[in-house]
């Protein structure tokens, strides 16, 4: 299977944080001083995860994808009486340049209640009368109907990947949707709003003793004469590349936790191989070759059914 952990170069040993409520907190994300990587801090309050940005604003985390290193947060709400985002005073979402988080390129941002200053911006900023922000206002934001101007853009490209900024001289409100497909958008049926944030891989570990790497199940430690410790091979730094490599070499079982490998049945080990092959298919470079979420769910159900002796596949 694909490694869902990463490692800080200066950590003595990897330690994943415990769950927050029912939500798994994958390494390197950290919710306490004694676990995870401290550069990847998020917050757990009363069983709910929160992402804190600059200027004091916080956003509920609605999902985490450890394989793709993605977090989705719930954007600020609109004031019920004015077309203004609730994080207007903190000037929207702003991420620190010194931390390993970016706003991903999968977000479609609708800027609402904008000033004429926006008209000076060039495409891909769309402030035209046909921009989809007008459809959103009509369907879901009646408080913004009388606002003078709205605009739409997709994150990435010219736009900063660390800010979705609102202020009085630009736009007073915003909304965001992840992987929005305008062609499939039904009238008055907008998807759940969200802002997708990605995190960068931590630096690779230096292990002084094998015990330091016990929670880094996919680490391949080699002598390091400079640090008098151990580290992973350079070609194995990227987890996606590493996963493809071990699958191509048919040595997935080599990276399974020894306890599981020694105590698992032959059928259970075969199930691990099947799940590993499925995970590898999800990492195919060509999008058209990757299975859909439904196909993944069906295949997992089939694999589990085989293990339980009830599997059948049409």
C-alpha cells in the first residue's frame, strides 16, 4: 500500500497524532506538540478539526486526503444582512509563506460585492455579465443581488496560491467550490462549498537507530556517513514514485509492517497485494486510466468479500 506518513529531517522518531473525534489525523499533520511535524499544525477542538490562517481566522476542516496531501476547509459564511464574508475583518484566507501549505489549483472562486477596481484585472479573472458568479447570486446569495459587481477566477496561474483576499477596496465577500464542473451544474443545485489546500512533503528523515524509523513503515534506511545515521535513498523521496517502484518490482510485501506480515494469514497478505495494486492504479499518470471512485469502492467491496468468503463479481 501507499505510505500515508511523511517525516521531518530533524525528528528523532515519527509519531502520528491520535484521531480527532472520528477523523484520522495523518502524518505529518499535527494537533499536539508531541506528535506529527510541528510545521504542519492544525487544531482539534471538541472532536472537530480546524485550520488556522493568518490574522486570526479559522476554518472547519471537512475532509483530509492523506494520499494526495489535500485538506478541504469550509469557507467563511455570508452575513445574513449584507453581502460580506464573515472573515472580512481578517481579510479572507491568508496562508503563511513560511509554512508548507498552499491553496491548490482545483478551486473556483466567486468574488462578490466587488468595486470597479476589479475591472482593471485581466483574464482569467472574469467580471463580465456572463460570469457564473451571477448565477450563484441569483440561486444562493440573495443578499448580494444589489451589489455592483462580481467576478470569478480559478486558483493557480496569475493568482497567489496563498490568499483568497477580501477587503473594502476590492471585494467584500467570496465563495469557493472544489473541482466545479460548470457544464454539469444544475440550476439552483450548487455543490457543497469548500477550499482545497495542499501540503508539501516534509524533508526526509535521518534515523540514528532503526527504532527511530519504526513508524515510517516504508522507509529504506542506508548508512549516512555525514550524519552518522541512516536515511532513505534519494530516488525513494517521492512517495508516489516509490510506490510505483515497489509495485513494478513486485515487492509490496517487503514494506508491510513486520508484525502484520508475520501474523497475517496467506489470504490476508494476498488481500494486501490486491489493495496495493488498486492503490497503484489510482496513481496512474493518465487520468483516463485511473479508476473512478465508484470503481474503487466496488473493487474494495469485492476484495473484502473474497476474504470473508462472500465475494462475487459481475
